[in-house]
C-alpha cells in the first residue's frame, strides 16, 4: 500500500507512543493524542501509529472508523458540535441542526468549501440546563435560538476564535 | 472430557461439555439454520439466525456460541423462534439488492437458500440496499460491498485464518462495511489473492474474477490453438459441482469435458509438478551439500505465499526455491517445447490453466519471467468453479462422460505430481526425489505419514541415510509466522538452520482447499479431497517425479540437465521485495 | 523523608486540618463541566481579582467539583465566621463583585442570588441554634397563592426581627430561586430548618416560637418528610478540590484503603461486600461481590480491574460528575478491588469527551503515585497496583463489557458472546472485573464503615443509595443521591422541583435507552432495581427524564430509536437494520403516512431485536418503545388511525392558522416567523401560507392574543 509522502510525525507523538505502547488501551490513547494535535487523524500519522505499535493498519482504521470521535478529514476552522442529548432534543435541537445546515449549505459531518465551518452532531455536552446547546471549538453556547445562529457564525467569521 | 446429558426438542442426547448446541443438534439430526457461522472460523455470533430457546433463559441464545450443559432443555424450531429468524432474514433482505438472477452466486447462495427454506414471499420492510462500487482492482477477486450481508466471515478468514489483514470492518451501525485496509483498492492492500474470502463468502459479495468469456472467445477463434492444463486439486473437487462425493477422482472425465469444450491439447499440471520436483530437489541437494548456501529451502509453488513473502517476509527471498510453479512450467513448455514438437506457431497457442486457485490469475503476469516463452506463458487461468460453470454452459452431461486421456508430451504424471494438491504433498514429492539424489538410492517405501494431515504446522526429521533432514510444513497462512520466527531466531544467532526444507501453502489443506474450489469446503471435505489425491498417487505407475519417463525425455530432448541454462531460462524465476504496509 | 507512607498520610491530615480550622473565609466555586460551561471560570477569576483589589486578607478562593445543581450553575459557597454558610447560584461576574462587596466586606447576605441545595430540608420543628449564624431565606412561590406574597413575608420578617431586636443577629434575605409549594412560600431558617409560610401569623410563630423560644410549632407543616439526600457516593462532591490530593485526604480519602490493606484479608473484603449487598450501578444490578469472588477464585498471575466510565446513556451524567468531583475515590476503590481479587493492574476506561474528568484523573493518579498510594508496595503494605487511563471511543456499545474490553485491547468495540464472562476470561484473556464508577465510589465507604452500615440504608434487595441524573422538563436539573426506596414521585417533586411552567408530569423515562417509562399513576414506585422493573421500566444507571404533555410519545420513541440506530455497532442485523427500519416506521407515523400493517410490524421487529441481538444494546432497544406504546396506546393509535398528534409535536400532523376574530394585526407573528410564511398589513388580519409554513410554532409562542390556532 502506498503511504504517500510521509507527514512528519511530531516528536511528542513519538514520545507518547514510546511511553504507552505496552499499556492496555495504548492505541486509543495515542489516537486521541494525535487527534488533539492535528484536529484529525492524518492518514500518514495513522499509518505511522500502526507501524510503531506493530498493529495492522487495517485494525487501526477499523478502530478509527468505529469511533464517532475520530476524524479522518480535517474539520472546519470552526467546528460546530450540536448536542443531541435528551434535554437538547426535547428543546428542539433538530431545528438548530436544520437551520445550521441551511445557513452553511452543508450537511451534518460536512465542511464548508472555504474550510471555515464543519457541523457534527455530538452526544450529550453535559450542559442540559443550557439546552439546546452547541459548542464551537469547545466553547459552549447555550439556549441557542435560530435567530442567534447568524450572529454566532458572524462572530466566528470575524474574530480569530 | 465431561459428558453431559441434555434434551434437544425433547430428544435426549449425550454430548461432550464443550460442544455447542449447534453441533449437538446435528447429532440428533436437527439442523439449526446458520448464516455467519462457519466451522473453519472462530464463532462470531453476529447474524442471530441460529437462535434457540433454552428452558430457564429469558432471551434466546445463539446455538453457535452456546455450549451444552447438564440438564439443559433446548427448543430449536417453535413458531416464535422461526418467526424471529424470519424477521431477521427479511431485514437482511431489505438491505440486499434483489438481483439474484445476475448474481455470481445464483443457485449456490446461502442467503438465497435460507430465503427459500423460510418461504419468504415478500419483504415487508422498506428496501434500503446500499450502493457501493465493486472493487475489481486485483486480477483475482472482486469485492462487491453492495451484496455484503456483513456476516464477517471474510474478515475472520483474512485476519484470523490467513493473518493477512487485508480486509476489515470499517464504520459502524448502518455504515458498517467490509473494506480493504484503510480503504485503499484491494490490490494495494496486503491482499495475497488467496481467495479464501471468496470461498467463505455466503453470498455474492466476494467472488473470483470470471474470465471464462476470454476462453470461450479463444475456443471459437480459428486462428488460435487452444490448449489447457488441469491442476492436481481440480480433479478431486470439481465433482462436487456435479453431485459427486468430495474427493471423487475425475481426471478422465475432466479430460473428456475439456476436449469437448474444444481444446486441442490437454495437458496435466501434474507433469509440471513432477518437473518442479526434479528442479527443486536439485536445488535442495545443491544447498544441502554446499556449505553457505541458504537453508532452509522454501517452496514457492503457491503464488499467494510468494506474494506474502515478497511483501511481509522479504528476508527469506534467498531461501526461496526459484522454480516457477507447475502450471507456469507447462505454460512455458507449451509455447516452446510443445510448439516445436508439433511445429505450431507459438503465438497461436492459447494456454488456459484450470486451477483450484484465485491467486494464479495474478501469478500469470506477476513478473517478466512469466513471459519466458516470448509470449505470456499462461493466457488465462480459470478456477475450478469457472470450469464447472463452463461445462454446464456447454451442455456437457459431465457424469455421463467417458474417461479421456491427456496428451503427450506434457500429460504423463507420477504419483509425486498429483499429491502436490494436498498440504505436505510438495514436501513428500520432494523427499522422494531428494532422497534419491542425495543418497543415490531409491526409497523402498515412498510414502511419508509425517507430511500428511491437516495440522497447521507439521514438523519432522527425516532420516536421509543417517543425516536427519529437518522439515516443516505450514499451511493456512496464519501458521507461517511461527515457523519463520524459529528460522529467524537461529539465523540471527548464526546457529545451524532450524529447518532444512519448508513447504508453505496459503490455503487450509493446501490446494484442495484452494480459494477457487467449489463452495462449502470444511476440514472434512478437505480431507476427502486429499484422500482422492493420495489414491491417485497409489494408482500411478511411477511414484517419484524423477522416474517420470516424460520428464526424463523432456530433459533429453529440450532442457538438458536440471538447473542447466535452458532449465533456468524457462523454469526459474526470481523474487524481489515489494514492501507493502500492513 | 524517612516517614512511612502511612505516617505521611496522617501528617497531611493533621496539617491541613489545622490550616483549615484557622479563622478564614472560604469562597468555593463549583467547577464541574457544566459549571464551566455556565461561566464559573470567569466567576472564580473575578473573585480572586476583586479580593486582591480590595486588599481583603484571610480569604481562600477554592474550586470544588460538581454540586449536582446544574440549573443553578455557576454556584459559589461563601463560608465566613459568624455568618451562615450561603450558597449563591447563577453567579455572574457582576454577582461575584456584589458578593465580595456586600457579603464578604459588609457581612450582609445578597438578595435574590441565593439558591437552595435540595434535600437539605429537615422536618425538625424547632430551631436548635440561632444567633449570629442564623439567616432567614425566603423563597418566592411560583404557582402558589399570591395573597400573601414573598415580598409580604420579607417585609413582615424584616419588621418583626427589628421589633424583637434580633436584626443584628438574624439576616432576612430573599432567594433567587422560586419554589412550587401550594401551601405557601418556603422559608429556610439557616442553618437547618425550613417551614412553609402562608400568613403573617406564620411569620410571628416562626420567630417567636421556633427561633426565640425554641418551641415546637405545630401549625406549620414540616416539609419534605422522608426525602433527604444521603450522600455516600457524592460524599466529597462539592466539598473537596478535586485537583488536590491533600484536600481529598483531609476528607477521609484513602482511609478505606488503609483499613483494607492493613486490617483485612481479601476474603474479608469480599465478605464485607457481600454483607453490604452492593449491586452494580451501571445498569445491570449484578451483585458486586459475586463478580469479585469469581475473579478471586481464578488462578491467574495477571488479573485486571476496569473502571467503566463510558457513560453513554442520554440523560445520565453522574459518572462524569463523580470523577470530576472526587477522582481519588475511584482510585482508592480500584486499589481495594485489586487487593480483593488479586489484580495488579487497573484501567479506567473513560469517555474521550470527558476532558475535564480525564484531566483530573490524570492528576489524581500522578499525585497518588507520588504519595505511594499507587504503584509498588502501596503504603508499605507489600501490595502493588498500577492504574492507567484508557480513553473511550465515544461509542455507546463500548459500555457493554465485551465491547469495552475489545476497545481497551485496541480492537473495534464489537461485543462478543458470553460466556466466557470477563471474570474468567476478560482483558487479554485474563480474569477481569469491570465495575461502574458509581459502584466503585461506594466501596471506600463500605470498607471504611462496614457492610452492615451500608445495608441498613435503602431497601432489602437494593441497599445503599442511588445517584440520579435529573433532566427533561423539570424545574431543576441536576444530580441527587437518595437512599434506595425513595419514591420516584418525591424525587420529581422535591429535587426536580416539579415540572416546568406548572405543567403535568406525563411520565418519567428511566433507565435510559434500555429502560422504559413510568406513568404519572405509577410515580410512587420506589427507586429500586426490582420495583422499577416490575413497573415495566428499570433503574438502570439512574437517568430520570421527566416529560410533560407537550412531549409526544411517538417523538420520544423516535429519539430513542435514532439513538439506537446511531449507536448500533452493526454486528447483528436485527439491531443494525432493525433499529433503522423501526425508526423509519416511526418517522412515517409522525408524518401521518403509516399503514395499519406497520402496527404489527413494530412488534415483530421489536421481538426480533430483543431475541435476535447479541448484546444489551440490541436486546434492550425495544424496551422504551414497547413501554411507551403500551402505556400510551391511545396516543399511539391517534397517530396511526386518526393522523393526529395529541401533544402537538409531530409537525406533519398539526397546522397553524390565524383566527380572524382574534388577530389585531400587531405583526408579532410575522416578525417571529423564520421562513416568512406570514403576511398581512399592520392592524389587519394576518394569514399563514401553509405551503411555506414549517410548523415551528414560533408564531404560536409570539402571539399575545391567542389568535394563532394549532390543530
């Protein structure tokens, strides 16, 4: 299998691999770390992780695609996670999803052409009292209404996070 | 082993403690339907078709994954159980493209059979078939994920049985699918083209690349001179497609059928196998008697194995026998020796090999040595399954056919050649000849029990007139790494080689269990097929390859001596690392 | 550093206790995930800056974990000498400044910012102590009679304390939170009394008799009888700084561990667990001691303890909160469990999304290792136990034991058939115990106080307490811990504060996606593994989601099916295809497109899923569906037969129109419409374009004249 041009795997990742390789749960721990570092799991890095851990690449990809947390594509600069916990669902978070899709012209799990935004539906954010809630790059926005969305998106576009 | 007493549908039965309900039921002639279960594989317990009721259990249990216990009362077919099974089937069918008539598995599909048995007349649920493009990147097999029912057999075959890890489940839930490593085309994945996935697939999701159309065309092309050869394992398995017991030896009927199909000359790969042995035994003798020559010698007649080695164990390239696989030898000779013999323009010869194997389709173009005659030595390689369909398509009443004969000068074979089709057969054949070459004496008893049987790794030390010759035989790929590791360990410590000679076959049971053989192989069937070959061996006038008069004549007339220049030119190849990430 | 581990532990306890008993003011800011989302970091920063800016000395600002009061976050507790300890809620930056200036500098409680910590209510009819630490906090009553209002009570109390010359000692203050008692307004007399007040006479009675004379006052109904929280699992939540091992140690962390390692044999610990009657809190309710005993009996050099913190039930957030608030209790419990079964390695499998909990756990492990509470030769006992974290994949199915093990092994988290059970062949085929976070959090307390003590709490078959996550249409969402056997109705009414906007509780969904619904009539069911199962639901992991008449059962079923379809690992066709097919049928029902045949199909599919799936996810997906349909059959049939949604939730089955006789043309509806479906001139009757209308209901909410009709 072609690996393509090898992306430089950071020293931090290599060190972490060395530290954890023999512990139970090493693969998941390392994948989480890779994702934190790159915001997604670049192909070359996934292959390197497999190599370092002596695990088949197929297995690593099997695990990555099993998990809704791991991304193989780079998310938008502003990654929007919409909570679909019970409280948010009961507070019509479906409407928020529909409105976002309409405003950004992308579906759930999509990224806008300019790479600015991506949408994802996520499990409970744990802010049930702020339902419906969404998070943008980890920052939580609570009690969101359709009309606020335009402003929130504009703020994202304007400021540098 | 503890024996427990239980009841299945009220029938009392005694069974060993670790028996599954599925197996126990078979003993009292109760067939519990299955779909994801396969006796070759570790129980995966996915489909739920085999659910049964056990007294005292709230839920239904899977018969494939539940072992019997004392006092257990099992019910396998009440109306509720059948209804649950039927709903599951209907659900599977609701995501399956209903195009059975165009499906390569039409007529022998396990899902189709179940649908028929359950009397499914409509699918009440919304139809949501998936639409994913087939992967036809390899020359051997096609992966059509749209037909996949996600039973996971292929994944278990590829990962557990073969240790290859070319296939894996990707995604989850409704997006679950089978895909090659990291979603690359199958040909770029670690796939070794063994086709075991296709042999285990219950439906038409993975199947051999059917090239019979090319053969039909060649047979009708008056410009061409179509010739054919059949591999050892084909003769004991093709009968299953025509209602014979597995292992029935049908060499003569196959020859006749091939002739009726229009082939102008019928050869036997067994002849090629004999030739392989003469060359390989010569190689072995050379290495065994010369110090510093790489030992162990490792057989190379299985193209999936050579593919594996080039990709994942290239450190063993020096150990490989450089002799091509038997059908390639016949291919090269048909367009040189045979062409000259009959004064035919070799460019007109269209060589078809009938193989138990999907990997041979890949092998025929794998390197420039496969064009040693100046042409592609084998034009098309068909599997046993493709040939059986061609015979049926041609309206040939196979069981009624009279026995035919193969054509000289590439048709006569010894018993050594025919046992190539079973695991350990190449080793046994090689031992017969190598013994003679090393000791200059013929064996009084030519059979070796150490080399036979279905155990994953067989090891033995054979007495070569006082010198112990350490051999190992590995088949079904997951067993090979342990053997290689032992060799590596001794090699790294610069010790005496752990083995002198190793035979490796990628498929379980060797070629009789090949990925291109009729569907439904189990260990019991593999044993029956192998037994057919050993019977063939016993019937042969000559039991040792070097005593095959046709082979001897070939050397006299054409090749000169084993490992000589002409032999090297036509009969040998070489290997190079093809680093593939796995 | 010649001191032994145990001596070091003791010296920390002594030293910090001394420091903490010094006369200082402490401001503790709740710092759980939801507090931080609500802005507690800014609040904390403001406190620190403001205190420094004003040059106030002897004030410690600390963070603590979750107090379980999600809807009141950010919460701040102020503890000062001479003033009752007060909990402020929904504190903002401005609020923090106000607290510093008024409460800390002027020693006056701040009006309209105080929140109530539910379950602290008491039925004592006498105020045992009063003096400088007394405060009267008056809670407004949202739905009760307004004849004698909160403001009236406030005025009367204020006047009376002046009259009685108590005003120097007793502060009177109005709370921010509203209560829902029909009998009157809640009046809390800090530190430990509460009464309902509905007349001037009550005010006098409370002051004269209860406060001054300390006599029993019979006229005022005591509150919340039999409905107090009992905090075992959450004993340190909201009390300790979760990022400080010293703080944990001062609050009795690792006492149980010491007792286990130095005073008990592994068999004795297992026996103690047996006496305690502790059952798994992850949902299964399997007896913990049995698992332990099975694993103990395995002859194996390697054994594992896994802490399952892969909390995935929608509507359950207790495990996260426990770990965020008190990570050391988990570590302590795992070492004890390891000692009991003979394991040397523990793995905490925690959801990857729980960043804060992971961070705190990592720190706790590091600190525990430094103090010799983890690692080799723990506290000199000769017992070695190591612990590491495995981050989860965000897959609900990995809460299933065999799926979880596959994940830890670095494989896809697809469940496999059992047996073999993990206690005989689990992680890497070694005997493995998997215990839920809440189960583990009970263990140090059981070891410390004894199984007998634990079993005296709760009911006979379900001992101890249960942490419940309250959400849905309740006035107060959050976490509470109640003794097993507490009636569900009390939980809803007292801790949940009842249903929002005075609506009726239609049902309570319990047990998450594997559970069912308990209807209003059955709300008296005790919180208990067996009683709740008998009512067709289950206790599960303790998620309590209240729904009201605005919630449609078809829509609720859709929510759970969507969840199941998303979370299915895909292994079994009955679950993979079944959940999706069921969802599709329910979508058709909600769209008014269903056929009578589909009614029967629902039950066929549910049966196939229940019987034909391998793991708990697939087999229990039908539970909430069957429960909803059987409890609310008429609502189900209304959708199918009459194409009607009684809850007005299924949009395809409702229409909005404007009643000409009521519309005054104020344009509010048109302005609220997100899709410009409403037209009309000012002061003329408006019209809804049904083609454009997306039935979002915004106009219905916006109209002040009841001119929008919903059918």
